[in-house]
C-alpha cells in the first residue's frame, strides 16, 4: 500500500485511464470483433475504484439513482428505497471513517454476512476506500460455515444483521463485531457494536487527517476480495481478487450485459455470491447505471415480473432456474421496456429462450464465467445467438479448449484462459493453497475445470464440469462436503452424492447410501438420515433425494477404490429399474422448513 496526503487533490490519472477503456467498450457495444481486438486494460500505478471511479460518477451525476431496492410489503405492496450516487458515496465515506476510528486498516479482512440491504453497498464501497479486504458471505451459512470463514478467511471484522448474530456464538469474539439493525424488531445484539454509529460520522479523509496520517491509496494488485467457493475437497476454495481483477475486470461483464449509462439494471442473485458483485455492484456502476435489486425473502415470479415492468428495468440478468420459473407464467401478459436479457450460472434451455422471445421479442443471451473470473464467454449484444451456445470469448479474454488426455488444443476440451498476456479479470490464486493455485495456472493457462466444444464460427457450447461439482438452483454443490456430513450418521456406511435432474432447479442433490450393519432401509431410517443432513447443512446444500444401495451391490468403484459417480448419475436417471428404495424429502412433512 502507498499513501496520499489528505490535502492533495485526487490523482485523475486512474480515472481517465479507466474511463477511456470503459468508453471504448461502450462505443463498440454491438461490434464484438472490434471490441475484442481493441480492448487493453488501463495501465495504472494506483487505483481505488471507490475513490477514482465511483466518486467521479458521484460528482458528475450525483442526483442519478445508484441503488434502488424494492421490498415486498404486505399482501401486494412494494416499498422502494432509492439512493443516489451522491448519497451512496457520502455514506460510504462516513462508514469508512467510522471503521478507521475502530482500528480497521488496509489489508484487514472484513466478513460481510448481510442480505440485500443498503448497508451492504455502503460497506463494500467503504472497504474499497480503506483498502480493507472483503469476504462476502451468504446469510444461509451454518455456524460451521461461519466459523470456517472467520478462521480461514482471517477475519478481523464481522458485520451481520442483528437477527443473525446469535448464530455466531463465540466464533467471532476476537473480531470487531458490527450489528446492522434492520428495523425488524430484533433489537440490540449484546457484544456487537451498532452500525447506526456510522451515521453522521466524520468522513474518512477527516478522521485520517485528525490522526495525522495519510489516506490509503491502493495499487491494482492489492488484495480486495476473498470468495469461498465449493470444490471437490472437504474445504471450499478461497478465491483471491484484487483492486483490478473485479473492479476493472468486470468491464467485460458490463459489455456482455450491454449496459449503458443511465440504464436500470436488475439482477437476481443472493448476496454473498460472486454473481452479486458481478451484476449488482461492479458492472452497473462501471456503466454509470442504476442497480435495481428485488429484496424479497422468497422468490415469487409474479412479483418479479411486476417489478421488472413497473420499475422500467432496461437490462435484466437471472440464472436459468429463475428463467424456468418465469416461463411458467403468461409472459405475454406483461410488457416490460427491457432492452437486454441475459442468463448465467448454467446453460439455459433453448426452449426457454424461445418462449421468452415469443412473448417479448427479445433473445435471452447466455454467458459464462466463474467466481475466479469475470464474464469471459458470452453472446454479446447485437451478435447472432446460436441455440444452445454460450457465445464467444469476451473483450480481454483469449480462450482455448484443452484435451485433458493429450494436452492438445482443439475444438473440444477443458475451457482454459491464456495467461500471456494475463487477463485482468482472472483470480490471482487460491489463498493459502499454493499447490491448488499452481495446478489451476499450469501450462500458462487458467484451467476452469469446465468442458466445452467450439464450432466453426468460434461459438462455445457448454458440456459440463470436468469434476463432480454440480449446480443446483444456481448454487455450486460439492459432493464431498455433503458426503462427509452423511458419513457422520451412524447408519451410513458409505455415501455418494450426485445431481438428480429437476424441472425447475436443473438438479438437486441426491445421495446414494449403503447402510451399516443393523440398520434397515426403512422410511424411519431415511427420515433420520435426511434430518441429520438438514441440521448440519445450509439450506441450499441439503440432500433432497435418498436412495439405499443394497450392501451386496455396493457403490460402483474404480480399481483404486474411488467411487464412480458417473455410473450413479446414469443409474438415477433410469427410472425403469425395479426394486429401488428411494425417498424424497418432500415426502416428510416434519422436514419442511
């Protein structure tokens, strides 16, 4: 980290450099070939996205809405909270100033466990200003998950809604603990400092000057974000991103979505996941657009369609799970003014794309990226969309398909990103795991672990994961993690988890279990095992289907003893097999939450 005297004017070099690249992409929004050929990330010695970019927008267009939260109220009401660029910038200055007075300094790690509430955006901007490292986390995490984030993330600060503070117990007692009162009647949180103290607090520059110190200035390669993401090991991977890789890197996401200044962009994503930072924060604010967020406790298609239509949304992004729910409604009864529709997270069914096009006359454009990257492949605005294809490489990325056996580059294989030159939006690695980082960055490539095919026009079609991680309702699920929980139950001798096709969620976790001696494959046993999994796992990870495998058959394995999940995937798709003992969590009213 370096420093800048608080009395000196902000260095406009980074602002101009960033703006130049952004404006180039805006000027070529429907000319993907020129955008890819001419894109070069800005060269900057220092860069702080909050100070060098967001504040510039707040100065130029302070009255423009930056954040628009819509909350369902009562049977049919909607409550709107509208925050301008000037207001959000000012509040983040106050929050940063308060955090400074509480001892938070550049490099300190801040765990953010908040839903879609205004303080989340204030805190993210404040952390960027300070040079603090954010660890966004979903409010769905179990206590064990939270403990892992605090411990392995090295969190020195924890921020949570008051209602969620009891779940922490004593796991964050060595941290600065900040409770956000959402006005839901949960009152104070003993041992936690109230977030309300940040209101009307002196701004960061004022408190730093009072201490006789300098305002932090960040470099592009300074660490900014840590994201926990599921993998094939027992512990989630911890992905690193810098002050350049997400703030600058998400220019590719802005381009893919087709965002323009003044747009109203609506993205459906739970907070705490990388896609939330993609499309509820960096991409819309890079464009100078409004981030509109539906802050609903439960998904409701009609409410979403109402907000999409009545709040004049111009660009809309949702995971395929949401699109599949939306097309169950009569879309032709709604007339949104939306210009761009995109989907990401998993492949979107061609028939869903066709239904949306028939109703609204707009084609949903697929895109692909990971927590480790920004949007790297996509159907860009104005380009022909091929059914089933996720598009072509986006500005800043060069993609090759690597045969996992021969190591040759061809038209089928693992999606890999060339690292010479290194794309700005690629992770710097996995925190605390040099071996995993080395594997992911081997052969001068970043290995995504996903497999695709390429046609003669350069369009990529997604095939699947190269490992056993799968998506369920747009959440990545690690079979190993679920299997480890199941194995804790005394009735379980062996367990294997695979995705089971689901018409709405794409897939749900299904467990194949062999029972230990003395246990019968009964409804009571299934209830006990599923109840155990329910108590130990976050809601989005819970096992939904359970099949008992006879002990004399056992789970299919390789010669070396590894479970062949590929055979189980095929077996559970074959519904004609008789004599199977299978249970669905929906059959147990006592497990409903």
